């Protein structure tokens, strides 16, 4: 799984992310806010990827990714199921690592957090947020599906 390479300009939802000068200084926002397509009225904020954050995520995901790839190559059903579970654990890591906040979503009477979203939230919104985080990491559509 090649998940940490990054080339070219940063992109999100097909739009190039640019650094805009402001008053002679370069302004860079380390967080991006996105309006959800899966849950209209919900807005979520994710971290933009920096050198240090990419390194941190790589360390977190490295071992689980290796094991998941090995199990996925197997012909045994139980090993393929285990690989699927590990892939979901990796997605949970991405979510906890990259999600800053969620606005407009209440889960069981409480403002939504990454943990609540994983445990009790709408799956389509969770997948949308994970996809946006992976896109920030520079993953292709095929790599994101893994």
C-alpha cells in the first residue's frame, strides 16, 4: 500500500490549494473546512498534511498496513476477513488523526467527535471524512479503497 507519497500541488475536491499572500506575509491555514455532501448541513474540518504530520501518520499506520497487505494476498476467507478488519482500523486511525471538528451533527444529544462518529455516527459521513483526509494525504482513488 503506497499511502504516503505526495507529488504535485495539493488538491481537494478538484480544487488546487494555494497559499495566498496577505499584507506581505504568506498565509497558510493548517485546517480545511468542508461542507458534507453525505450529510447536508454538516461541516467538518480536517488537518492539511504537513511534513511532520505525514511522518506521524506513517508511523502509526506502517505495521497494520503491512499485515493487512499480507492477509489480503491470501486465498483463505478468514485471512481476507482479518485484512478487511485491519483496513477499517487504518481508516479509524486516519479519522482520529485528521479530523479537527464536526459542526451541525449531534449524536445521541452530544456534539459529535471522531470517537462518537466511529462508534455511533452515520457510516456514509464517516467514509466521506476519511476519504477527504486520505485525499489530503495524496492517495489515489485505488489506494483510498484499500
